[in-house]
């Protein structure tokens, strides 16, 4: 999917949300991107420039995704919405020949495969990333390396209390990458079926990798990957202290997505 011009025309879906506003500001800071549409179910009809604290831009929030994409001439659409609507949003983007860059989590393997098939059929590239923070990508990379040398691992992910899904997409992706890097199951625990006095106390489990989710006000996005072996523990931790931490990764994806082959690239690490 070749670029139509040197300046990438970008729409933001979920533009009035906390992440959407940061993405809008990030796009406005770049000379090679042009914001052409803002989509949200909130603030419909309002100027997105005023919503993000900028001067009026003459771009008014729409709640009609397909119309906004078609009328604006968008080449790329960034989605930070909600797990309940992101799948249909991304389908609509691809049907409109617009390349999706997706930070909304809640994806299943089946849904990713369905979007990949549609994107290839429509000859549209797409990027879906569980986490756009460069540090989080490195945290996952380091965890993959450590997985080869330790007997056990657990993941603790901590997010703000408004997050719509649990566990986080980052935690699920980390577990998948750890299992892929290890290429063999973790040893059986010493106590296979411990007595659980409180349901959920041991977290969820994916093939021997336990995941614990914490949701509290005051948090943004944090994750610890804790490896244990005889006589030692290794902790790899990443903290996003503001939503600005995700913006460089989002801008990188916008910049690169149109040069990718049709289909889904899953994970920011594949663009670095």
C-alpha cells in the first residue's frame, strides 16, 4: 500500500479519550503528519483542537467512523477506544482502505487472524500493539532472554482502575513471548494443587505462566516479570508514569505502517 503523499493523513478514533488526546497532540507536533479526522462518541461536533487545548483546527469530532474516514481522505487511523468496539472499528478501517494502528487491547488470537485475513484480501497493512512504550517492548525482550535460564515465572501487571480488560494485552503478550523463547514447558511446581483459600489468589495461568492483575486509581501502566530459580530471583519491571510514554511508539507505527506488506503486524517490537 503505497503512500499517496509525503505527508501522512491521519485519523484518530477515540480522539476524546485520555490516550486519544495524547495521540492527537503527538500528531500535531509532527511536520510529516496531518490530522484530518477525529472520531468519538463524546464531544460530537466540537473542534478537536480546542478539546486538546490547542487552537481551533476546523476538525470536528464525528461519531460516524466510515463517513469520517471517507470524507477526510485519511490514510492511517489510530484506534484507542474500547475492547468491545475495536474489532468492528478495525474492520471498517480496512474496508475503507485505511491502515489501522491499534493500541486498544482485548484481542484474541482468533480476532487477530480474522483481521489479518481481511487486511490481506483488501491489500491493507495494519499494526496492532499491546503496548506502544519502547521500555515495555524492551522489558518483554529481556524477559524472553531470561526465560531460558529460570525454572518459574509470574507476571504482575498494574493499571489504572478505568482499564476495561484484565489481564492486560502486555501481560498476555509477555507470557506468549516467554513461552516462545523457552520452547519447552516450565518444570512442574513442587505443589501441583495447593489449597486455595481465596479464589483467584494465585492469578490466572497460561501454560505455567501465572498472571496477576492489579487495578487501582493513581496507576497508569506497570508490569513486573518475576523469575525464580534455586537461590535467586530476577525481577524485570517497566513503569509508564504518564501516557506520553506511549506516543513515540504510536508515531513510529504511523510512520512505518504504510510501507508494510498487507496484513497484520502484531507487536511494536516488529517495527524497531
